[in-house]
């Protein structure tokens, strides 16, 4: 039996504004948001899991660097939500292009667009849910979000290359392609773009308070709020979740290993020179907040154990299990005078949830590497 | 022309790298199912719903179309980003995660959008009436 395609498409669209000018105008903002999201995401990935050759070269300054880039990562991803939905609305009729496949090359192009759409929706969906610590899927978030990011970036670049003549012909209001479109659509399109801009503004303003403390009063939908926390600071992993109790810390000692190993009690730590720093906790999930920390410089602790000016550190938490129980600290972090083994937070002794009796606070680093309940420090 | 091929080739290489990273994950087909489901849910459910709404917006007439569409775009986008905190199953023993009253905030946002839209339409109608009188 031979199958012949009907000559007319089964679905046609009469609605307006599904044109290349609308797609270009929204697409370039979406492209920019995705580029920022990708760059800041890859940066975060390497800060969190640095390969050996990079570990000692990661800079500890500017101290607010990670707070800015990870705040941007989450904000650009949230801003991309209305942009992606609007972009897909603009090009939706092309899903029903007739005939569905004209040639092998056309088939390949359609497959690459399907990959682009899948990767884009997947990244925004998994990223947004991750900020809420919600993982309803059967795979590991970090490596999969990272892999699909490359899939998304690659298919986006490919898409721009394929569509380049159309993008160029519709890039400005006076481009030849734009001028060839019905003139009556102009004001309508402008209003559509204004609506999309309003949506981007709305989702940004109602969530960005989680990383920009000054905008916290506007926050409606963020998963964290700088005004809700213990000792003025939100908690990512509670002592209960980490299996740490007051009782388990009863005979706590800090062990510092190196050429001249030693142990210290909490009183011994308090007797060492104390320093006060103001540093933010900036979480990989996007929220951040600045706080005042008091404690002993990691540099001083390493030096007392015989670590030279090139010493790195390995920090081990007393928690029983956890992906970040053992944390490696590159040379520039370990030797930075701002890097503390903190004992106090905002003028009070650390609460159990913030890592009592001692925790790491270092500049320009993801929050998961600010190890809590530190029991052991090693010169590496 | 050559520049487009170089750019396209670079894009394809990045995508292939991502594909290889995905493939080296345990049970990559499970991830593929989620990727495919994202397209199916959007193209089969979300997009037709938005198209149906767009038909309603078109009925609103040229004069109101812009503002009604903007209001729906803002309300729809805010609802999408509010869905995770509204639907996330409880059970995190951490009071600093999801500390806000999200149902109340969502209602507040929707009410604010409705109010602003009505005020905007009303102000424009009043301005037109004043202009006609003079």
C-alpha cells in the first residue's frame, strides 16, 4: 500500500505575529539570557568541582564574585522562562510545516530544533526545581544539568547559524524582512514585546530578593528569603539532616594534621588571635546573604602545623555522610586572610545549624564548600 | 557562507559533547524520556492552551488586545514560577527553605495584575472621553 501525503496541511494558523521579526526580537533576548546562564553555570561547575590543575589557580577575590555570578545564573534562568515560552509561541506554527520533511537536510534541521527545544525546557525546569531542593526525577541533577547545558548551547549555536539569513533580515525595524511584513502588525507586535518585557520584569522582581537583599521586600516566589533564617542567615543543610547533635559533639576536638600535627579544644581555638570578616554565603541554588563572622584564620592554623605559604588545605566535617563532607581548598583560598575557621556569626556563638562549634567561611566560593561542623584540617 | 558553516560546526560539536556526557550517565535512556516529555508536554499541552487563550485575546478587539495580552503574559509567567513552591511536597525539616506564604503571595500577585489592568483600561477610556468632548 502506498501512502501519499495530503497536499494541504492538516493544521493552519491564521493568528498574527507568528513571524520572523517577532521570533528574532524575542530570540535575541532569550539567546542573551541563555548565554549568561551557560557562562555563569560552567563557572560555578568548575568552582565546585575543579580539576586538579585548576584547584590552586582559582582566585579568592573578588570576595563577592560567586555571589554575583550565581545570582545571575539563577536570575537569567528565571528571566528565560517567559522568554522561552513567548519564543516557542511565536514559532509554534512551524511545528506543523507542510510537508513535514522536504529533504534529508531539512529532517536534520528539524531534529536539531527538537533537541534545542527539549534541552531548553529541560534546563529551565530542572534548574528551577533544584532551587527548591525538589528532585522528582530518577537521575543525578548536577552532571545531567551540566551535560544538557552543553546540548543546549550547541544546538542554540547551530540554530543561529542555520537561521542567520532570517535573523539578519529581521534584526532591526528597518531590515528588509521586517519591512516586507504587514505594516498593520507593527503596533500589535510592539505591544506583544512590551507584554513579554513586563513578564520578564515581574518574574525577576518577585524572585531576585533571594540574592539581592535590598529587594527582599518584593520577593514573593523565591525559595529562600534573607529575612528568614537562624542568626540572620538561611540554612541550607540542617544539623538534623547531617546527623550532627549536641551529644555527638560532646568531646569535640579540632585535629590539625601536617608536618607538626596538633589538636585543639574549643577553648584553645578561642585563645588564638580572632579576626572578624564580613562575607556572604552564596549558595549554588542562587540565594545569598552577607554576614559577620569571627574566628581563626585558616592560614594561621596551617602555619602552626608546619604548612608553608604554598600550603593547601583539606577540611573534614564530623558529619557521618554527605557529598561535601571532605572539602579541598586551593592555595589562594587557604592563604587568603579573609578565610576563617569561624566560631561566631553576627555576634553570637554559631548555632548548631550553622556549623557549631567551627565552620569554614571563605571568599568567592559556593556555599556547599563552606564546610560546617569541622573536625579536621590537613595541610596538603 | 563559510562563517555559517564554521559556526554551525562548532555548535554541533558542543551539542555532541553534551550528548556524550549524557550518554556516559547511568541509564541515559531515562534522561532521554524526560527530555522527550518536556517537548511533548509543551507542544501538546502548554502551547495549545496558550493558542486557545490567544484566540480569546483576539476576541477582545484591537483596542484592548495589547493590555489583556500583557496581563495574561505576566500572570501566566508568575504562575509558572510559583508552581514549584505551591506544589512541592512538604517534608523538609528546614524552616528556612520555602519560608514564605506562597498561596497568599500568588493571590496577591494575581489581584495586583487584575487591578492594574482594570485601572489602565479605565484610565485610557477616560482619556478618550475627555478628548472626544474637546
